[in-house]
């Protein structure tokens, strides 16, 4: 990694990884997926109702996506390097997780917390998948700028998640509380837990 990255626009560059990640998530935001997402988010407060800290963190993290893709146009993927292959493996894990998120999102019943599929391993698999893709892209392109973006992104998201969880707790009540006790915030095996009120 160099302090000043190579600015070599091209097709075989980091942007490809980032666009494939967005494509994996796209079923959630187009067609029937968009209607499902809208219905799933019904009753949740808009961005303006979040605390200033969470609002700023959300804006920064969402601004990083298009900026990273634009920057990725200029970051070449050097064939035959260990960091390319390591980065592609990390990115592929994130992309596969994003695809699983999109499929679980589409299939999950409305009116209850998403707790099946990849959501049984993480309460925030969409965020985790994005972090893996950003970090993998930074590694694959040997770009400290993209690795820094991944770090800023996950720190920003970590600031937003506790408030999001409180919103979901208010929305879903005991079923979300049980889900929170059972499922790790980021990743891990589900813990043994009984639903609230069960013996």
C-alpha cells in the first residue's frame, strides 16, 4: 500500500466489487422488494427524528457508498498479488451475505422482527456485509483510502445501531427483546434463550 494511490481508471478496478455488492442488495429496493421494504419500515421514524449524532452518522455512512464507488473507478486490481485474492475472498463473503440478506428480507413475514436465515446469526447482517465488502475492496485494491472508508463506515453504523434497536424494540416489543437476547449484534452463533413469558 502506498500513501498516494495509483489513479488508473479502468474496467478491472475496485468499483466492480462495490457495484456487484449493490446489485446483490437490489432485490430489496426494486419492484416487489421496494413495496416490502416500505411496508416493513412503516411506523419507523424518518431520519429527521433520530438524534443528531445518529443522523450525522447515517448521512456520513450513506454518503460513503457512492464516493467509494467513484473512487474505486481509479483503483486498479493488481492480478497475481496476495492482497487481491485475500480481498476478493473477504468481498465475496460480504456479497454472498448481502444476497442472503436480500432474500431473507423478501421472504420474512411482515409484522414481526426479521429473525430467520442470516438474521439468526446477526441482528445487522446488511451492515456487516457492507463492511466486509468495503474492507475486502480496500484490501483487493491495496487502498488505504478504502480501508479507512470501511473503518469510518462501521464506526458510523455502530453509532446508529443502538438507536435503531430501541426503535425496533418499541415497534415489536417482547419478540424483538427475545431476538436481541438470542442473536448477537454483529455475528455469532445464536444463544440459547426462551421467548419472553415462556418457561
